[in-house]
């Protein structure tokens, strides 16, 4: 039995695991049908998300820029 978390599988899916960890997960996916099923569900979700075209609204962009500007101003102001 392997104790890989959903986070481990997600990191593996996005190729963000070390080579050793990737080898462990790959081996587990070949033998553990339950783990493989979870991974395949994540992989299918990833493929669907990649097809979705999303972009933030101008209001969202403005809010982020205003927040960043305020944060930089606070860091620049001497105490």
C-alpha cells in the first residue's frame, strides 16, 4: 500500500516531483489500481481545464495592481 497524497499526484502530474519521487509514483501507479484511478481523474480534469479559455476582468486586474501599488508604498515609507 502506498501513501501518496492528492498533492503528490498533482505534483507528479505537472512534472514537479524529483526524479526519485517520480519513479516511486510511477511504480505505484502501475500496481495500485485505486491510485491509478485517482490519478486518471486528475489527469482528465487537467485536460479539461487546459481547454477552458479564461481571463480576468479589467476590474480584477485593476484591484490587483492597486493592492500591489499600496503594498509597495507601505514598504517604501520609512517607519
